[in-house]
C-alpha cells in the first residue's frame, strides 16, 4: 500500500469554495481576476473558469450565506493557487490589482515561482503565480530542490509589461 504513487499527469481539477455573498465573490473572481462565468446554479452557486473549461472554481452559499469568514487559526484551506503560464501574465494581473487598489497581502520569490498573495472577499487566501522553467529551479549540491521565500522583485516583474 505504501508503494502507490498517484499518476504523474494527475492535476487538481477545481476548487469549490463556500462564500457568504455570491455577487461579491463573482465581482472578485470574474470582475477583478477575469474568470469567465460558465453558469449560475440558481442564486446560490456559480461556476467559473479560464478558457472555456466547465469550471475551475465553484462558489456557493449553500451553508455559508451571510456567514463570517472562517477563523484565521483554524483548520481549513490555506489558499487557492492560480497558475499563470507566463511571467507577463502575472505582471498584468499585478498591475490590475494595483490599479484597482485591491489589498495585496504578500509578494514572494520562491525560486521555483514568483507569487502574489491576496484574500478574496471572504478572507480565503489566493495565490497568483507563475512557475519558472524547471531548468531554472534552485537545486543544492545533491540535486535536491531548495525552495525559499524571498521578497519578490516587483519592479522587475512589472517591467515585463514595458517589453513587447
């Protein structure tokens, strides 16, 4: 039983979040982050995606309408991570957040990736990131991955918007 490994091509298909106000969540995920609304499920749920997929994120108020955010120091989802394919895409969403004056809770370089952190309207953590090419990932002298957390060079990231 300990020898089982999930198939290498397995991917996380979607995340489904309990939210307190469906419209506020749609304003954030679709209006600000740009996800496309695929369908509404009555007035209590919505399914949104990138690129026409059936849904990457489900939002529902079935058990949470009008509820307060979950306590910070309780078990639960730490954040939903949204992977951008290009560094320029991350720069574009960062500029969009800056222009909207949306609060950013962090910005980190992890060696393998660059990431922007924020919270959705219900306090759910959201990570927006892009992965560096695998050949650029930091390795130690034994070839083992050595991720880290350093301050993100925001100027360098935003400078990618000037190139093109």
